[in-house]
C-alpha cells in the first residue's frame, strides 16, 4: 500500500487530499497511468506532467523513479519563491 498525497490544484481536481492505493506500478509514471485510467478527474489532473512535480518518501523525484519499498508519493505543482 502506498499513501498518495495531492496538493494545490491537483487536490482540487481529484477532490481528495490523500488516499491509500494498492498498486503494482514499478515507477511513478506507471502509477500515474493507473490513476489516469480510474476516472476522468484523475485523467484531467495528470494530463500535463510537465505542470507537476513529485516527491517519493518526501524527496523530490522524477516520474521514472522506482516504487519498490516506497511508502508515500506526493503530487504538487511547481513552487515559486518570492
């Protein structure tokens, strides 16, 4: 089981702040493919991966990051400073 957290407009589009998912995905990208196939709201939220960042166990990662042993994944838009 993996805890999946959604932040900012990702959370708004999906309608959940977090959920626990049982997945056989090998990478973050594979997990995104599984999520997009669930419902239209997930497909909309993940339609442009260039507008998203991901953290795996609270460390910034790429979408090709492996999921073996991962406990938490967070999806969020890029952050800006100022």
